[in-house]
């Protein structure tokens, strides 16, 4: 059986693509790291991949707002190709800056479905400055929503992942969007506490990750790609984490690969 092809986007300040490529390799997929300029130039087609991944980093130096410039560039040059890929069932993963990008692009939470040909995605939420007023770099407890349709978080409960961001506060556009997200259980990942530092940024409803109604598009602020093995957890040397164990980040990536392989 051929491996699931994964497109890992690189360039313009993205800096976590190498770890994400390794994670998808360990998950049994066939990832390819490609600079966004090559995709825009038509050297690579989104339709050739079953998963499109937007890694973390500081695209365009976080100028204007984290993820905003990259989102505009993608909409301008790849909006129609991305719409077609999503309509065809391609999975999408956005981590940290990648989450900011696909949220500001309007790819999450995608409440109105995939837009028609020629139409743009509609932004329904944003990720903005942490309430703490500083860059947060810590491991946080997170909880998966068992009622969520998210294919990436299936079988997960409570676990820990690291965050490293300055603009991770999720804000709904308005109360109707909030009710739609909560009512359809698109809040697939929440921080394990409603108070700082358990919720490191002040996200509304403690949201750490969101999916679309199909469960195939997933964005999260914590970094699964840096918890692939037990020795990457800060407490493994204390005996709390088995050094040879699989990190929960690898479980998340494997869930996505298995969902993509099923079509």
C-alpha cells in the first residue's frame, strides 16, 4: 500500500517544518517539505496530497498580526486550489502560526462549508495577543473533547503539550459563532485549566484547538510535532514518562494519517 502523501509548507519565517516532517515520517506517511513560492509558481499541486500541513514559526515576522500576511498571500495565489483540495476531502493541519494562518484565512472553523468557486473563505474568529502580554513558552495540560468530530484527536483524553506563542488567544467573531462552535463540538481541544498559566493566553472557552464540521481540518496552538517520543517531555528524567514511550504528538499525527488513508 502506498504511503499517504503529506505537503509540509515552508518559507517566509516558518521554522518548525523539519520536526513536522519527522513526525509524519514516524506516523507512516510520506511528507514533502516545499517552499510556498514553489507552490505559488505551480511547481507543486495541492491536489497531489492527502494532507496539507502549515507548521509553526513566525511567518513574515508576525508583522500586522501573526499569520495575517501569509494568509493573504495564500488567499491571493492559492485560494481556489485550496478550496478545491478541501472540497475533495484533503486533510489540513495548522500548528501555532499555522493555526493562526488558517484561522485568518477563514479555513477554520468553516461553519458555512466550503465556499463556491470564485468565493473566499470567511473569517469567523481570530488568534490575538496573550492576556499575559508576553510570549508564553511552557508545557500545558490540554483535554480532548470526546464529542468532537475531529479525526486528529480521536482516542485522546487529557495530556500535555508545549506552547510557544505571543498571540494565541482565541476570540470568536461574535456570540453566534461561539454558539455554533460549542454546539457542534468544534472546540476539539481545550486547555486543562481556566486560569493562568493553565490557560496560557486567555482564550475564550479555554480553546486550544478547533476543527471544522467534517473533523478533517484541525488547528491548534500547542506543538504536537515536538512531542514524538518520551524523552522530549521535561519530566522523563524523573521517571514520570517512559523514555521509550510514544509522545502524544505522534498519536495526533498518526490519527490524521490513518484518516487520510481511509479516504
